[in-house]
C-alpha cells in the first residue's frame, strides 16, 4: 500500500519540493480541547497568587508563623513561651504586691527604731539624781502608745507582720518566679520569717519584742519609772530598764535589717522578671514575627509576577481565537 502525503505549499513552492517530514514532527498542534500554554500560565498564576496571599497575610498580621499550619514546631514553641510569659507577668504583679507589703513593714519598723531611741534617751535622762521621773514617765507613756499605734497601723492588703499571731503562722511567702524545667513547671517563693518581725503578740501571749520580758525582766510596753527614787536599788532597776530597752532596740534593728534585705531582694527579682519577660518576647519574635522589610520587597515582586502571569494567560487564551482564522 502506498501512502500519499499531501501538503499545502507556500506560493512559489512547487510540488516537487515538499515540506520535510521532520519539520512536521516538531510542529506543536493547535487544539480546541487542550490549551497547553494556557494551562501552564494558569498554574504559574495560581502559585503566584498563593504566594501573594501568604505575603499579604504576613504583612497584615505581622507574623511569619501565625498558626500551626505555617510551622508546627515554631508555633508550638511560641505558644508555650507566650503562656509562660503570662505566668511571669502574674509573678511580676505578685512581686509588686510583695514589695509593697515589705515596704510598709520596713517603714513602720524604721519608725519604731526612732521611737525606741527616744525611750532610751528618756531613761538615761531619768538616771540623773533629783529629776522628776513622773514627768519623764508621761513622755515615755506617749512613746509607748506611739509604738503600739505604729505596729497596729502597719497593714497592707490585710497583712500585718509587726502586730501578729505567730502561734499558727510563722512565715509569709512572696511569689518570686516561675520556671519550666524539662516540661515540669514550678513556682518559686521568697519566705519571710515573721517571728523575727513580731513586735506585739495579738493573742496576748507575750512573744513580741515589745510585749515580752527581756533579760532583766522588763517589758518595754509596760516600763514605768514614775515610782523610782534615787536609792541604789531603784537606780539599779532603772539601769536594768535601760539595758532591756537597748536589747529590744537591737532586736528591732535586726528585724529592720531583715525587712530591708528582703525588700532589696524582692526589688532585684522584680527587675529580673521584667527583663526576663522582655527577653522571652524577643525570642518568640525571632521565631514567628515577619520581617517587614523582606515581606514588602517580596510583595512588590509578587505583584509584578501576578500582572505578568495574567498577561501571559491572556496571550495563551488568544490561541483558540487564532484557530478561527484557519477556517476563513
């Protein structure tokens, strides 16, 4: 069987010089059913549009990793650290409350030191023979009332560490930190021994610094020199009172030192927690925040690619219209 190849020759081309068969093999077929160029252009445009939508979302939210679908590992880490940061914010608030409580107690204790110095000075003055100890006692009574008032007024958030009951509660705790080690979380606290800061025992048991018997058997809160004379025995008693007031003053000074040290520690911890919160925020930002300079540049490029893709798709779709010219 003989296969006759017919071809349409260009003007000036004779039948004796037909088109080479290799040229026919490389010819791209024009089809109404399948437009390969349009399909390629459409796929490219879809990818560009998807990348553009992703970039626009990053710019609008400010996040490179806004959800687990963007990067599951980074999103998980960031979510956990944000939760821990909220806990640290609560710790910072607790530290502020604790610092305020300690500050109130320290202020009252420091004021007590001044009053105790006054009482000590009055007793020393009463040692002088011939002085009116009754009038000096009047001053001492007012100072004793001031001590009581100061201790009872040292209240913050319902807490009073100077006039207290230490038979059931001997210490107070201030939340100082939140930690996560190996997935296990824990809350750290700073403990304050209020048995060392107790000036008055609210139960009447006489365990406070100012309402208990000291070395010479005197109680600062009830010292009375109005009946003392210049006799050797009374002068010895007066000297014992001076010694006991000085002992109480030393104990109060130690208590003030304890409160001052606690206040300093709480303030340092508060500054540390605040800095730690900022550091964690920066760390989370490194993981999930979008680089706006980079994204804005990428947005410009993708917008240009999208416009070119639309134009390429339009050109590819015109191929079907060109087929009509073959039938005219």
